[in-house]
C-alpha cells in the first residue's frame, strides 16, 4: 500500500499545484511509481501545468461512481508518473468525505505515493484530505498572509493529531523579501523543514508550457532533494543544511546574473565612425 501525501497551504497561489507536479516528477525520476491528483474536486488545474488538459476522458468522480475503471480515468504523464483528474462540475456533497478517502486509499494500492494537490483554506475539502493523508507538505511563501495561514494550517494539523508534516518556503524573491526566511522559519516553530525554493523563471515558464513534471533546472531540482527525502522517509534534513544549500545556490545564481549584466553593459563597437558611441564613450 502506497503512502498518501497531501500538498496543503492556507493561502492560495503559493505553489501547491506547481510543487505537486514538480515533486511527482522528481520522485518518479528516482524510480518511484507516483499518482498525482487534484484534491479540489470542482476546480482542477493540475492538468494544465502538466499539459494533459486535452487527454482527459473521465475523472475521479466517474471512478468513484463506477462509470469507468480507474485505468480509464488515469492519464499517463511520464515514466512512473500518472495523473487522476478531478471533475469540474462536482462538489464535496456529491462524493462525501468518506467516499473520497476510500477512493484515495484504493488508488494508493497501486502506487508508491499518491500526491494530492489540496485546495487552499481549511474548509470541508481540506478536512477530508487531512484525515486521509498520511504525510503532509505545507507550502508557504515569504509574505505575511501566507506565513500566518501556514501557522493556522499547522494548528489545524495538530488539532487533528496529524504531525507528520514538513514546511516548504516557496517563491522566494530575494529582491522582494518582507520577512527574513530563517526568522520566519523559527517563528513558525515547525519541526521539519522540507525545502527552501526561490522564485524561478524556469519554474514559471514550465508551468505555463505544461511541462512541470520534467526536470526544471539543476539548481531547482537540487533544492527539491530534501523534500523528496522527507516524502520517502518522513525525516527532514537538518534545517541549517537546507538554508546553506539555498544560500549557495542563490549566490551562484546572483553571480551568473551579475556576470550577464556586466557583459550586456559593455559597449560594443558596431561601426567605427568619427562620432560613434564607441568614440563618445572614450572621450
Ligand atoms: N518557485 C516558483 N517560481 C516561480 N513561479 C512559481 C513558483 N511556484 C509557483 N509559481 C507560480 O505561482 C503561481 C501560483 O502557483 P500555483 O502552483 O498555481 O499555486 P497554488 O496551487 O498554491 O494556488 C503560478 O503562476 C506558478 O507558476
Ligand atoms: Mg492550485
């Protein structure tokens, strides 16, 4: 029986869908059999970031209502990675919390890991997912509302005696920091840190191109390694190791950026004329 992992957050837009696809791809490349699925039953979006929106014939509700076999609804994404889409016209009342839990458990029998992209908030849908998930990834980003909401989600987890979770800081833009990440990490007092991930143009572009299950960029994939390890073992890396890894990746990126900028800024001689820019610059 595989493990059900839920990707949760209080706030929307922090990267749950992105990381469900990215983590699914990363674990599949490590030889695991993975199913990724939308946990927001009436509002799917995972299909878009993996470019499978035109291949969906049936969905999770059809499987649950026995209108088709699970194999008919499941879309193969890449080697070791499958996708079960949510329906677009269904609400929680149509399936029921227990029904959804049973469906996920049934799916988990055929996979090493089922990763559920949970809806934002702490409402009814999330409640069902929190109950059935055996391990959680709580995603946040360094803006106050996301940090506060992550804290609230952790509180809900503790109330439900769901303690197997790790926190991920995503979409970090070093030029737009409202909170120091390490300080935020200590003030949230979570026990396990899953990953610290930058805002990356490559991630954004692959999401738009529907290719998020592919390796993103070496640097980003390396930063996902502690999260893969947490999903597989339930143990997190030492937090200072993760922060050091993030800092060294970012300083290498910053150097590349500055080098690029320096090269672009160098005056380039096109035509050597009496009044050319080249001459003017040298006066
Ligand atoms: N690390 C990242 N770097 C760049 N863009 C990101 C990153 N993570 C998420 N995004 C972008 O942020 C937006 C919201 O991400 P999404 O995964 O849809 O969030 P959620 O599922 O939590 O609502 C998307 O446009 C996505 O491409
Ligand atoms: Mg989403």
